[in-house]
């Protein structure tokens, strides 16, 4: 039986390499659609928890994961040799930046090198990890060609960027439109057939993996630049004595030509702070300097300093020095109603506050504790019993579970960086 037939009758065996924020939701989605799935990860924590049916990713339903494991549709392993019989293999490994803000492709290299040693003919391999344009054809394809596979005949390779938006209640893995770029037309054809079987969404084919890779970077660079514009407007409005939130709300009344983006204390998550740097790095190969992208990054990176400067000025007006103050940071996750601390601005805020000798605590019901990647210290969430002990509260993440009215009644001073107090005016409340 050929690969297409196996996919259509759901006898194809699917492997997912990487069981993190992208891989585990995809593995559960594929298993739910009737395919047997094996997940491979180097993390003992991930493998052990998946095999026990214990969920650790917010966008995965606890009961659904347990059901897939209990019924034998999903299991996990450390070993790549369990992929020898796989018909479709999806790669969703980390693609971080190194200390020089350059792409670290070591996880992709390791995954495809190990996979090439174990993969069989007539297999579809799809890279989903966000990366720079050219990765699939420069790193993934050659690993299999070195083993004697002819792409488009013996093995089929494509890139399809993940579009995971943690906490999004409307769009999950299963119903988000998919972009696919195969190395050959046959690779595209088989990839499309596979995604049509596992997703309840449209599949958009592009002419090459590089186009799909660039498309993903463009998505997140678009957001990065527009967030930077909103942040720069915030800085200017601050100096002009204008309320940037009122400006944005007014601009939103235009039914065309404007899309609202919002300022904040900084940007977080794996995508927006990192992805544009993949493109700036790749652009150097072509002798081009991506000035706008890099400037946007600079503006966004200065927002934690802007927030602390503002709270310092507000405290000074009350006769309190920042160095003598006690600050409560409300929320630690990088966005509302999720448990993800990656690249969260709270990490920069903490470092700046401690540099200024301020005392601080944080509260987040989703993140009971975390290690700050910048100073390698551990921090633990406190309860909200003693809000009136703090000189100021900074709203860092606008979780919907917070009792904002109660906090407003008890806090001496609140700096709202997320517009959580939309339309509310109070003597002790200041919007960023």
C-alpha cells in the first residue's frame, strides 16, 4: 500500500519529534483524528508525563491526552529507532537564538541527523519549527540525501510553519489554516493530503519551503513592528500628556486601513521577540541590513525600562524613592490566561527593579514559581492578602481571573501597562 493510501485510510503511523508547545498539541490532534502517534523527545519529563497521560501544555485538554494514551493512540519515547516504521514524521523542536542573536539550529540538526539514520523509504517528513528561510533545503533535505534518498521519490520533505497561539480560545491547532511548502510538487501533494486528514482548516500550498519559512517570519515580524509602533506612540504620548489608549480606541473606529495593536511592558513568548532576528541574520548573507526590523526590536526592548522609569516618577511624586519602595508585579506570564513565562517582560522588570534596590514580589495564579533566565534566581508567587503593604502595583499581565475592582480598592498606586482598567478612572490608577 502506498503512502497516500495509508494516509487516507488512517493506517499511516505518525511520529512527532518534540513534545513541547507545538509538538504535543499536534500529536494529540493527529491521534484524535484516528492515526497512531509516537512522540519522541529528549526530555525525561515530557516522555514520562505523556506516557502517564499527564498534561503539561495549556492548549492541550487534560482528558483528551489521557484518552489518547489510554486507548493506545499516543505514546512517547526517547529513542529515534521507534520511527523506523513511521509513515509521516513531523519535527517541532526548539529553534532559539544564541548569545549573539543568531539562529541556533542545533536542535534541528540533531533531530534530522538522528532521523536520517532511522527513517524508511516512502516517508513524509515535515519541519514545523519556526526558522530562517532556507533551513529545510540547507539542513533537512541534505541529511536524507546523504543517506541515498531521492527527495520527491524515496522520501518527501516539506516545511509547514506552526501557528500556535497559546490561550487563543477560537483558534487551536486543528482549525488554524496551514501553509505548506514542499521541496517538490509531489512533496506538496502528499503534505496537503495529510493535513487535510488531520485539520479542520484550509491548506495553502506555496512553491517552496523557503516561501513557507519566509511567510512565518513575515507574520511575526509584522506583529513585532506594529507593536513597536504602538510602544513608540506610548512614549510620545507620555511626553505630550496624551492617553495612548484613548488614541488607539479612537483610531479603531475607522472601518478600513487600520488594525489595532497595543503597547505593553515588553514583548514575550517564543515567536515575536525571536523570529525577526532569524531574518536579520539571513539578510546579511544577501548584503542587506533590515533596519526597520532591528529598530522595532530596539523599541520593544526598551519598554521595561520605560515602565520602571514611569513608576519611579509616580513614586517620587508621593515622596517615595524607588530604592526604598516595595513593588508588586501583577502577572508573570507573557500574555493573558496562560502559564508560559518564556521571554516574559517580567524578567526584565525584575532585573531593573533589583538594580534600583527596590523590593519586589509577584503574583500569578498560572505560574507559582519560575527561574529568571536573566539573573538565574528563583521567584515564587505571593498571595494578594496584603496589597496595601506595597507602595505600588504594576499590572504586567492582564489575566481575566484577577479581581481588578478589589485590587483597585486596596492598592496605594497602580500602574496599568495592559489597559486592564479600561475606561476606569481613580486617583490611585495610572495607565501606561
